[in-house]
């Protein structure tokens, strides 16, 4: 999961022209689109209270099937991405820190969905953002 998120981040986050397919201004359509592909309700977490606004999202291909990727940006331009996809094996897993090349992140699974929040290595506050995203995911209806 962490490798998939790192790969998606490396391709999409640095892209200043087209990092996403659906903008945050159409959040309902974004959540609906990703939910259909995941086969269950998925919502982009609201990280604005932590200083990151949702830019939008896209679907990405992974070796384990489609995943939704939500891209966030801080006022200083720093970007983080959260990847979510169905899990076939580890349907529940505690949050763990991962480092994949130039990115670092936190991955976890809950109720059959896997999540990974990633950013450039050394990003400040990534653990806090990951905990907030996880809190919101756990409270979301299934």
C-alpha cells in the first residue's frame, strides 16, 4: 500500500498543471466516483483544520486494482496525497510509518479499506495529518 501511494504521489503531486482529474470544487462527484470504483462509500477527509485544503483527486492503477487518490496542498505549496483501496488480505491494520524512496508516509487498514498518506520525506506534521484522516475514515459509514 505504501509503495503504491508513493508511486502515485511521485507522478501526480509534482504536476502543477494537471495533478488531479476531479477538482475539490466538485467534491460530491469526486467522492461518488471513487466510491463506485471502491465498491463502498469513500469520502475525502477534510484536512483544512490542519492547514491542508483538498485540491481534488483521481483514480490510479495499482498492482492490486484501482485506488482513489486525494491530493491536498498547504498555503506554502507543500502537498500530501492519500491513497485508498480495497484490501483483500490485511483488512484491518494499525497505522505504521513507511519510507519509500523520496517519500514517507503512514499506512493503515480499516474495515476492508487500506489507506496511505504520503508526502515528500521530512514533511512536517504528516503523522498528525494521517491520524486526522484515519479518525475521519473510522467515523465514516460503511
